[in-house]
C-alpha cells in the first residue's frame, strides 16, 4: 500500500499560509528599508511618499494578523486530526474519519499503551530535531525584523495608528521565537524521558510513565502552536528515519 497521511492536506494549507506570512514580512522589511532611506538620506524632500509607504506597511501588518489567525485555526484542526490518527494507530480506536498508512514505522508492534509510547517517542525525536533546525533561522529572522521595523518606527512620520500596527509586528515575530524555543526545550525533555523510560523501566511498570509523557508531549504541541517547517521536515526525513530505526534497535523496542 502507498503512504497515506489524511491530515497532510490541512498541514499543507498551514505551510502555504506560513510561506505567505513570511513573504509579507519580507515585503514589509523591504518597504521599511525604503522608508528609512527616504527619511535619512535625502533621496526626496517629499514626506508624503514616506507617509503613504508607512500606511501601506500598516495595511500589510493588518493582513498579516488576519492570516495569522486563519493559520492558527487551521493548524489546530490539523493537530486534532493528527492526534486522532495517533490514538487510532496506537490503541486501535476509531476517532479519525480516515487513518494514515505507513506514516508511523511501528506497525510491527501490538496495539496498546506500549505502542502509543513508541509512536510518541518517534514523534518527539522528529519534532526535537526539526525545531532545533528551525531555531537558527528564526533567531536571525527575528533580529533582522526587529532592527528594521524599529528603525522605521523611530524615523517615520508621526502617525499613531501606523506606529501601533508597526509595533505589533516585531513583538509578534519575537513571540513566535519564544514559543519555538519553549517547544524545542519541552520536546527535548519528553524525548529524554522516553529514553529513560525505555532503557531503565521494566515493561510491566512502563504504562503510567508512558501515559504521563505522552500527555506532556501533546500539551506542549497544543500550548505552543508552532507549525513545523515542512521544507526542513522533507530535507531531514530520510536521515531522521534511519536514525530512528537505530534508536529502536538501541533501546530494543519491538
């Protein structure tokens, strides 16, 4: 059978919205640099051009926040589908309308709490590595946005409405960085806990620890609401899949 991931449709929409948001920030940054040049390098003596560019920047900011809300709602729908499929695959429940096929690599393990732990162990491994890769780009991205937009706020013609919108943009980007850092830290803790659970705990006493750690993982994913970068996922997928198979062998998961 071919690989099937029903919730991938919603994740693709989330990915497209994320790309749109990134482009809006890039365009906003370019406009901001033009405004800075107009205000500081005497390229033109007409302040109206700078004012209208500032207003355009504010409009892009409004569009950004609307799309961010839509992205957040779509992401939560995708996460609900993923969670239901995760439960069905692990415990043989019937929560999802359609189930995935060949999405998890643990079909040789019998359904139950043990398999749920293995599936979440795999999820935490992938999420930990992908968010680590995302962090470097997000830090650079946030620094650039903050420097450029704050320069515009300090040099653009006085307009309270424009300044309020522009102030919100860098804080929104910084908040995304904060949530990404926290998600990476939380998931790394979950991954470490799973290593301890599967290496030092007797199989007969493992279930309560698995349930507690799965709840911690799902809570962190839901609370931080940071979509994983699909491009980074595709780049790392084969490499991480091989590493995951080695982890299963190392911890004698079967």
